[in-house]
C-alpha cells in the first residue's frame, strides 16, 4: 500500500510541475468586449449605464517605518486610477498601527488623486502608479497624440514632485 502512495505522490509532483510549463494559460482582458457586454443599452440594461460589478480593494499597513507612506500612497493612487466606473470602485486602507503619519499621508494621497486620476484616464497612462510612471526609461511622449499631453504631463509631474516632498516631510509622530 505504501509504494502505491509514493507512486501517486511522484505522479502528482510530476504533473504539478510540468503541466503548467508545457501548457501555460495566458489570459488578457478585451476591454471592448467588456464595454459591449456591460455598457451598451440592452433589455437588461436599458440606460446603457455601466453594469460592471463593484470592486472593493483593501490595503493593509502596520508600520510606516517598514512600509513607507509614499509607497502606500502610490499603491492607493494606482488602485484609484484604472479605467473603471468611479462609482463601482472603492479602496479601503487599514492601518493596524494606527499611525498618524499614515493617516496624513493618505490625506495627501487623496488630494493628489484629484490630479493624478483624471490625467491617467484622459491620456490612458500606464503604469498607473505615479512613481513607476515617472521613472520609466522609455519615451513618455511616444504615441501620445493629444496636443495637451505634454503640458498636462509637466503639470502633473510638478504636482507629483511637490506631493512627494509633502509626504516625505510629514513628521513621524505616532
């Protein structure tokens, strides 16, 4: 009986390791199909208003020294910026340490989101994390045809630099 279990375990390990490598599954989202299904007037949705499901995202933090507030703020900003109906997207921040520093940083992030989110949606910005976007090595102006993109990007970059100074200048009071 014991040797049957060993053979089964070996087979399971073999299939678990090799099958995903031999037949990988790659998925991508077709936004046009989603829009057609959820945002076009139909008998189930006569107004054509977005019928996409609501999404709640929870971000947990504990210690602003181990999880810098700027990193947490950039995470929140990237969560808020996708091309998804605003009324269907909620982001909750839980700070187990109850640090005033994290609270003040999230207040700053909420203020900067008023600039960042419209910029991302208007110009289809990727990646949606401001730090990652502004540190890209590739040309940010490539394939951007809207005439106001350069002006908008410079304004948002300036605002982001000021945002970082405000976040990094917050007193570490717990």
